């Protein structure tokens, strides 16, 4: 899994690429979550366009980010979710939008 981070207009955009599974989800849990908490990041957008697949460990890692963002009294959003992983993502109860511009507008409403 590769990650591309961009902080823009108070929102951290995390673009994920590849497999998010038990071997790669540690990057989210051990690197991204502590950064969210340490830096007090309130708004997070995950772009899943280039994600090949996600397993339960990957879903748990996304939920850990959701908890970290909630601890900072912020909001999290998912965008550009491929059809083949959308059903797996639906059970997360994280707000979903079509693209990053929509996500930026959505988190800006809060």
C-alpha cells in the first residue's frame, strides 16, 4: 500500500493505493493515527480510487482513523470508492461522497 498525504484548507487528504490488508494496515494504525492525534487534525478525506482491495484489517484501520478524528471533534469522509470494494466499505458508517471536491465541500459544512 502506498499513501499520498496532502494538507489543504484545513483538511488532510489521504490517497491510498494498492492492497489494504493485514500486512499493510499498520501504516495507517501506527503512522497516520498518531499524526492525526498529535497534530490535532480535525478533517480527513480518504481517496480510495487506486485501492485494489481491502480486508477486515484495512476496515479496522479506517475505523481507527475515524476514532482519532472524532477525538479531535472532527469529521471524516471517503471518496472515489471503486464499485468492487464499496459493499465492504458500506458497513463502516463513514460519510461517502463522489470526489475530493465534494468531500472538501462536505467537511467545510461542519
